C-alpha cells in the first residue's frame, strides 16, 4: 500500500466511520487505560469483558486453544481490510509494520529490540524455522519433553527422518520446578546441540524454569529454544532476561491478535546461525542470480517473506496496545486468582486428579486435571452440555482436560465449572 493512500483512508476512518459490531463500539487504549488507572478492579474487568463478542450463553475457558479478539482489534482488522481492498498494492508500509514490532518488543521486555523480531504466521511456522534452520547433522541430539505440542514433535520427527537427528525425551517433573533442570541435565552429553521445550506447556499449563534451563544450556554450549505459544500475556516474563536463544509464539491466543499471527525472536548475534527456511520478497537486502549472491537482511526481517496480509499484523498491533493499556501483571493476577480458586476447588471433587504442577510458582492461568471415574471425552461433553468450553488434552497421553482462565472470565465462571464437575462426579 502506498503511504498516501493510507493517510487518506485513515483520515476518513478517523473522521467518524464506526463499524457496527453488534451495535457496540470499541474502547480506545486510552479508555481502557483510564479504567485501569481508576483502580476499581470490578469496573475495569467489566469494561474489558464488554470488548468481546464471545457468546454470552457460553462460559469460554479456552484462550489457550484459540483466543478471541477484542473489538479494537476486530475494528482495526475490518478497517485495514477496507483500506487494502480499495487500493490493492503489494508490499507493506514499513513504518506501520515496524511500529507493530516496536510495540511488540516493548510487550516482551525492556531490552527486547524490534530488530530481533520477525512477524510470522504462528508458533508452528516459528518452530519449523528453528528446528530446520539450525545446522544440525546426523547423530546430533535434541532434548525435549513428553508434553510438547504436535508442532514441536512433528518438526523434530521430520528432521529426524530427513537428517538423522536424535530426540531425547524427559518426563516433566510435576512436583518440583527445578527438578526439570535436573532431568534435562541428565540427558546432556557431548552430542547434545539443542534443548527445545514449551515455555508454558499446552498439556497442563506448566511453566518451566526458563532462566535456570537457559543457564544450563549456555554453560554446556547448547542452543535453547522455547515454544511460547502459551506464554506471552498468560505469564509475565522478559524475553531477553530469560536467556533464551530462539522463541516463537502464536499471537492469536493470549495476545488476542487475529488468527494466523505470531512472532519469532532470535537472540542478538544468532541470525547467521539460524538459516531462514522460506525466502522471498522482503527477506533479503539484495539478491542477484547472475552474480549468485544473496544478502539477507541483518535483522530478523530475514525470516519474513512474500506477500503479507498486513491487515492481520496492524490489527495484532492493536491487540498489543490493548494488553499494554491494562498491563500484563494485572491480567496475570486476574487469571491466576481464578485459576488458583479452581485448582483448590478441584481438590474436593471425588475422583479428580490435578495435573498442573504442585508448586504454585510453576502454575499458569491454565489448569489441567482428569477424572479417574470418567474418560476425558465424557468430561468434555458433559461440560459442553452445561455450555462450558474447555479443551481435551491428548498430549503426553494425558487424556485430560485443560481450563484457561483469562480477562474475559469472572469468579462465577469458576463456581460454574466446579459445580458442573461435582454433578458429574455424583
Ligand atoms: C504449545 C503450543 N505450541 C504450538 C502450537 C501451535 O500453534 P499454531 O497452530 O497457532 O501454529 C500450539 C497451539 O495450540 C501450542 O499450544
């Protein structure tokens, strides 16, 4: 899109075109910020809740599965699609694109640089870039856990078939967070090249002790990658401080961006270690087929390629603004208070086995459990009959249920799901 088209259209939109989404208008980051600053928690969360189109008939406890976009994000998406359909134009506005990265970098920590971020389609894409882009060869070993998402498992298995890497597995320690560092350390040997695990697992919402694992990896000269699909906004952290080499996330879950948005972070100094896997327009500063020369961008932009759906990413920037207007710590405190009440309540339901870590410090806003008396599909169906949306978990062969508590929820949602489970338990 040409910059002048953008300015003309944006002016028109700002000039009063308010899109009717269920007759409601989106709150601006300033309005959200004012509600957050006013200090009335209940009032803030009602304003926030009103920003979602989520079906009021249902209790939505599945942001870990797929998030919902708040109205400012949806409006931005619609507006930008209109702008783009008016004057289709390949390429994107660098200033706007980089502005999204700048705001995202601020969300990810005080010293995160936009140059270290690539805007991509989601964690699956990022995971595959990391697994395939590192110079691994036959016999090189990768350590991962048994609780990983299919995205990590498939990418590793594919590299195993293709190049003969060796995958070493550890069972997550649910009793002790630091116990996981010990389990990883036991698998390290002279052939270990990479540790690739979730930051927060999709199976039980377990947070691994990222800094300690990063220290271990650094001391042994091993790359450390985190699949952060479930982490940003679910848990507070600083991406640079945590010492990770490579990090990827889908921003259509807890970050509340449009579907098929995400990012890849590559620690400063590692760009030439991680070879991009898909290249095209936008990946390189210069390419010359006659001279047989390819000069990649000296930033993480080298992992971006081809025509982009920029409307998605401009709207993702709005999601970042929405989160920052409230504050990650505050969202975390809200989600955790409900998750903890749920975790505690599960203790009193006959037949329930709690699967999230025993130490509170390693629990997130997602809680996992199963019922010894009922298959997880029965539990899932039962909750659905009560119009409660959760997710069944087959990862790690857990056959369990995962419940996400987030800024759209109220304490009464915790009571509702506990009551429903009590009914099932008899
Ligand atoms: C831990 C984890 N990794 C990777 C993914 C894949 O994300 P996507 O399908 O958005 O690429 C998910 C999705 O649920 C996930 O939970």
